[in-house]
C-alpha cells in the first residue's frame, strides 16, 4: 500500500471512507467532542498529546484532515491487519523502552518532508507529564517545527483495548495554539514549555468543532 498524500483532497477513496468511519465512531459511538484543530494547513508540525487511552490517536485522526504519522508501540505495528494502514500514513514503530535510536531519526525525516508527526511524549498510557521524553525537544532543536499541543480529558483505558473501544466515554479533545519554540533553548526548557501548554488545556469545558 502506497503512502498516502498529506492532504485529504488528494486521498484515494478508501482513505476517505476509513477517515469517515473513524469520525463517525468518535462522534456517534463515543459521543466525543473536539476543538477545531490548530495543526497548520501545510508544512511540518509536531502534534503532542497526553495519553490516557487507545482512543487518543483516533480522536486526533478524526479531528484533522492532514495525515498524522504517529510514533507507535511496535506491538501494534506488528499486527498484520493494522500494518498496511500504519505504513500508508507513515507511522513509526518504536520499542516501549525507547532503546531504538533510529526512531527519532525517522521522525525527523517525517518533519523534513513537511508532514505532521504525532507523538504521545509521556511514553505510555497514563504515565503523566513527568515521563515526557527528551526526543520531542531534540526534534524541535533539529527541525524548528512548530509544536501543536493537544489534551484528551474524560476518557480512560479499560482492562483491554477492546473494552476501551466498546465503552462509551464522551471524551473531550482540546487543541492549543501552535508553539514556535527557539531551537537554541535548552531541551529541559523546551520540554517544560510543552508540558505547560498541554496542562493548560485541562479545562473540561466542552469543545465543539465538527468541520
């Protein structure tokens, strides 16, 4: 399966159908609400979000009409049913222990191609901002790409992924304004600014944008 074009107007029919299914699942089954995305209409961007459940990437996909190339856990990538689709959007498989240095290099390439990179920098579901990975700061320093903060609230991981998908949780997804961070800043300061921007979106006020 060939890698999909960045913008929705260039997607093949099957990609539009799949995106519509994901949006419909979010809106009608999960009864989710989301802000209008603040991801730039073109050019590289690093989309960073907290990670509370397996619903998070689906909400980000549903609320955007650009392809998001996520850094994902290798066990998802190795599932035969999912792999062709993950390849089509340029997802990058990674070990959970963060030991594969090639991952961050491939992530930099996604940005250099002018695409959107999706990262859950906590490194796992529910690990919290203290687990933020330095890799996102390194990418800012290397590429100068803007960072788009996002935050999911009112959702939680159940005892299994299937139970999470089937439970109806009414999740909220909020977007913040893109951060233009100076590449000369120390990595710890870049991380702190990203953490602060995500935490500032914790307000549970219902967002709304289905365009």
